C-alpha cells in the first residue's frame, strides 16, 4: 500500500515502524495501510467511503476522484 511521508513519520514516532520496514516488508506495508485506513474511517465518523477518500486526500475534488476510482476497481471483483 502507498504510504506518504507524513504517515511514515507518524508511524515511526508512535509505534517504532520505520519507513524501511514499510517499503521492504509487504506485511508491514499492509499493516500500516490498514491502520491508516481504519484511522481515516474512524475520523469520518465510521463512513467507509469517506475514510477511503481521506486515505488519499481531504481535498473534496481529489477525494471524490479517488473514491470513484476505488469503487470502479471494486466492481471488477
């Protein structure tokens, strides 16, 4: 999962998870991404789709584009 530097710094400060761990270990990458997604869903008062959008951006235009992209990709499965 893609994790930006702001989150990488926060994960290291709060949990000791380094950027190297995230970029070189698939399991740590997925754990970090899952943590961030859950954090964003919680921040969006439990709204799954708002949490997904916030994972990418809180700017409404970019958030909605990302939500649409994730939704469209989910239809393939």
